[in-house]
């Protein structure tokens, strides 16, 4: 088989371009790419997403040119005029474009913007605001009182909440919602300076403020003043948490705060294990504490993928049925998806992991154990977050049947995590997921807003 020199030269040049930019696509997000200056904190043209997008935008037309060149090279030796091979070459390249153009555009959009970009944007009125409270009307009433400067309803609610997991949810949200107005906390502490609950609320508040002072940017884009404020806030949170431990040695919540700040402090392994032991000695399957540990031992912080999955699977297996701690491997798969999406291969590699049979099977098994609580469903602690996590993970796994009941259970009560992993507007991702699952983009106002099916135990048994 002989090729016309013109066609052969065009095809060869196209192949070189394709190989060059395929190489750039592959190394984006790798250590080798980092050596070439491709970094996540770099401008678009030099970060992994930008390099992958540019590689695709250049390589795809080069493939079409290569098809033209190969077609021309094959036909030209057998005809006397150049018009026929030129036109057939254009037809062949056009045919490839017609067959693959839409799929290429979808893949390019996915590489640049993820699932939400592929599924299409929502209108502003289709994006529900974050609602971490859900159907907890007692917590909503206590929060409303704190906005009036009244600390007594919050103190009474926490004192009457017998379920330690529900108490942890409420305590954390009271602190989180008071980030910019905490006068009520200081008045509570002034009135009862030796109250361990008031002290641990102050510790949680100091922790949230420390992270807010630092911001979410990469270290290279964070000022020294922000870093200093961050570590000062963490030190204050640690002092308050340790004081709360002294005031109530049996309470696991101060230990949750100590565990949660460990990744920001980058503590030694021995100190981190001491904090974990302090937590799990008091609450072996503590939901919020377990998820805080998981974040610390994942690859983006102080651990690695193997350690993360070993911890998640081990603790989930020991957790009682119905506990949201059963969902730890689900969160681990989400974290692994994010790690893969940022590495070699980009989002497509992360999606292959989530859509694999093994991952889907483990997701379903974990969620099934969580849904099999003693009252025929999940236990109250961490329930809203659990439905959001399950729905998000099944969305990533392209498992609509498994995601649908959790999307319905959420209603309009979308939590910041884990949806914000895919977009700054958690409600936008939820809307996209609902549309993908065949549900109305915005849930009816009554959906997810009815009284809890499993009443919260407000007092000790």
C-alpha cells in the first residue's frame, strides 16, 4: 500500500500533534505535570483542568486533519486529479465530526465543568438555599431565639437532648449558625462560666471562625495574616475544648472538636491517635467524630487512600445498624472520586471508579445497613446529612434508582456537604441531580418538611 506524500505528511504531522497533546492531557494532575508547572493553584491555562481542555481542543481538530490526510494519501495515487481525494478527505473528516462531535463536546464540557455543566444550568428560582436544619423544629426555634440574643432556649434544648448524636448535630449547627453573631454564646458563658456545654459551644465556634479566617483558597493564595489568624483561632479552640473535657470528662463532643482541628494543626500521628482514642472511648461509633477522622486520614490531608478505606470499612462494620457511621465507606468513595478527578485522567477516571460494579455494590450495602435501624429506618443522628450523602454518591455513580428515594427524603433540605464538592451552590447540584433522577427540579414545599418519622429522643432513657 502506497500513500501520496502530501497526504502522508499531513497525517504524520497530525499524529505528532495528537500524541503531544495526549501526553499533556495524561500528565495533567500528575507529579510529572507538577514539574512542568501544571498546578491546581495556577491560572486556568496552567492548571490541570485548563491543560486538559486545551489538549482536547487542539487534539480533536488534529484527528480530523489526520483523517483527511490519510484519506487523501490512500486515494491520490490511484487518480489523476487532486480534486477527488481532496473532496473525499473532507467527506471522511466531516463524517468523523458528525459521528463524534456531540460526544466530544459533552466530554470537553465534562472535563471543564463536571457533571453539573453537562446536565445543564438551572434558573435562579430553581436553586434552593442550603438548609442544614431540616425538620428539626426544636432546633429552629432555639436558633431563632439566639438571633434575639436569648441563650436559655438553646441551653435547655441541649440539656434535654438525650441522644448524643442528635445533641452533636444540634450543638454543631448552633455554633455554625452563630459565626457572625455569637453574643448569646458569650452571655451564656458569662452566666454559667463552668457549664461544659457552653464551653464546648465556644470551642466549636472558635474552630469555625478559624477556618473562616483562613478561607478556602490554596496555601499559596492565602496571606500570612490569614494563616496567622487561622492558627490563633485553632489554638483558642483547642484551649476551650480541653477545658470542656475537664468540666465533663464523659462528653465526646470536645474530643470531636479536637479531632476536627487536628488536620488544620497538622499534629503528630501520636497526638492524633490520642485524640481519636479519647473520642471513641466515649462514643465508639460517633457519627460526626467518625466523619471528622475520615477527613483527616484521607489523601488530601494527613493520610492516604488505603488508610482511609481501612478506617472507614472497619468502623462502619462495627457501627450499629441505622447509624450514619455505616456510611463512612460511602464518604470514602466520594473522597476517592475527588482525588482521582484531580489526578491523571481527570473527572473521567473518577467517574469510572464511582460507576464500577464494585463501588456501586458497596454503596448499596452501606446505605442498606444505615436504613435498617431499630425503628425501621435510619437513627436520628446525622439522618439529614446521610440522605444528602447517599443521594450525592448515587448521583456520581449514575445509579438513579438508588438515588431517588434519598432525593425525595431530602426535599428542599440540602446540606452544604457533600454537594458543594461539585459546585459552590449546593442547591444547584441538588436540582441537577433531581432532574437527572426524573424528579421535579424543586421538590414540593411539603416534601421533606413533615414531622420526623422517627421522633428525636429529647431526654435520656
